[in-house]
C-alpha cells in the first residue's frame, strides 16, 4: 500500500525502513476496501509514518506500547486542527490493531472523583437493570457532575453532604436547563442519593428533598411548517450535487408521508416497489407496517439519488453517508441536514428536528378536513391520543373566529 504515496525510490526506501510497515499497509488496505479515497489514504499514510518514526526514535519497538506515545507525539503541534487530525488518525489505527487482536484493548479511564463509589453505583444500576446502557451512562455522567460540584464546595467526604448543598446544586442546574431537562436531572439525583443511603454512606435518605419541576402532558403546542415554508426548504437544496440529491429525497419523504427520521434511515431498497408504485414502511414505533402510494415527486427524487448519487455498496439501506465507509445515515445526521437547510431558507425555528415535518404533515391533513382517525392511520399511530398532539391548532377556524369578532389579522 505504500505505492499510494511513495512512488519514488526515496519514498519506498523510507517506507521499507519503517518498523510498522506491515500493520500500516494492512490498515490502508482495509480502508481502501471500505471506499476511502486515494487522497485520504495518502494523508493517513503520511501521518502514520511520522508517528512510527517518532516511536522508533524513542526506542519503542513493541507494538503494544504505541498507545502510550500519542500524547508525546501530538504535544509539539500547536495548531489545534493539525493536532486533532494526527490524534484521530492514530486512534483509528490503534482501534484497528485492537480489532485484529494485535494489541490488547484499552483499559477504561478511571473516574476522577470518588472512583470507587462511582463504579459501585454503576454496578448497582446494572444489577437492578434500571434502563438501557445509554441511560445508565447518563446516570454516571450526572454522578460525576454532582461530585464535581460538592468537591468544588470543599466536601471531601460523602457523609458531609447536607440538604443545603443539594438545594443549591438543583438551583444552579435549573438556571442552565429547561424544565424537561431538570426533571431528568432530579431523577438522576434522587437515584444517586438513594444509593448513597442504601449503601450506608450517608445516614439520611436525602432523595425526598429533591423536588422535580412538574411537567404537564402536551403542555406545548407542536411547531410546524407551512407548505410555503417546506417548499422554501426544498428550494434551498442544491440538487446538482450528490449530497443535495440525497438530502432532497430525504426531506421530501419526511414532509410527504410524515415519517420519523429512524424510519427513513431503516428504509431499504426492497421497500420501494417500482412496478406497483408503492413504498413500504416496516416495523414502525407502534409495531405495525404501512404502505403508501409512491407519489411522482418522491419517486423521482429517490430514483435520481439511486442513479446518480448513491455509493455503489452492498448495503441495502437506501440512504448512505457520502463519506467512507458509506454507512447508513443516522437520525442525528438527518436532524443536522434539516437544520442546515432551514437556515439556508431563512426560517427561524427553535426545534429543527425531523419531527417538525411530521407535525407539519399532520397539521396539513387536519386543515384539509381529514378526521383524527384517518390522520392517525396515515401517520402510523396506534392510539388516537397520540394523534391529538399533532392537531392542536385549527388555524382555519381560529381565523374565522378572529374575523367574525372584528379583529384584523396581519
């Protein structure tokens, strides 16, 4: 793989002198098989050779010792972008070596504050199976946040925690978060305080003094876009580019059928039947499947993306990332691209997630006079209570009431 960059005899001799030449060559072959461009492979080769000769000059010739040299190698680079590029390249290389079992996996980093208590608290949560792994990690992150606060207030022992400290912490967090976020923060804090009392580290069960803000069901009206605004978003997409073709197909799918972003990411090539002009949405949130007639605009957008823009990969998901290794696009990426085009269309909205298009679809159907049951079936809802959240605002009748009462609408 060294011929990617070093075609001259001097370059080949330099590569042959590298003590990590074989692992680097295998790693670059692995990246090439995943569709990485030659320019990217050249850059990674240069970075890895510099790192290899740096470790060789330090007398490190054992492949298991190279992770310890990352910090020393990056330290001379003052430019943040350059240092980050080198660090990311080397870490990806080390992860590949770990997957190939050439070096042992990295040990998890110890927690900074009260590490023993934090590890035992994590085991306690795992034993009680209180949530998924992501939820438990959020518990642990909040645990370290609380420990950092009490440490900054001079508390070095857990049994010195007082109700006043807890109240001050909740007030401080409340100044930075919304009520919905603070509700979760209070849940985390109650769980932690309960464990500290349960394990005998504090005498009193202080979880009862944590008062969470009250959240009312459907207290906020959903935000939605008008048909004109959705068209402005679609017009802001440059469909001449490969990325633009993909983004246009995604957004028109979301706005036409009111799909969730996760349903778009799971959409496969087999789910579009071109003979019958039907698109299938399988394994929805409510456990059902839906079939929609494939509209001309949606079908044209998907066909244009598949023919001119989609990477030639064996992955059956329709929408893929345009950067190697061309994995299925994620919900976070859809949220990010929608926010990008909302900004380009000069549309201000506090919520830029894909669900805003789902709310918009439900609102448009409601304005056309469709019943709640029909809207729920179209959106794939199992319960009508879920659909009622989408149709809170009857714009047409509100305008009639305002006009009849003599008020002028701007």
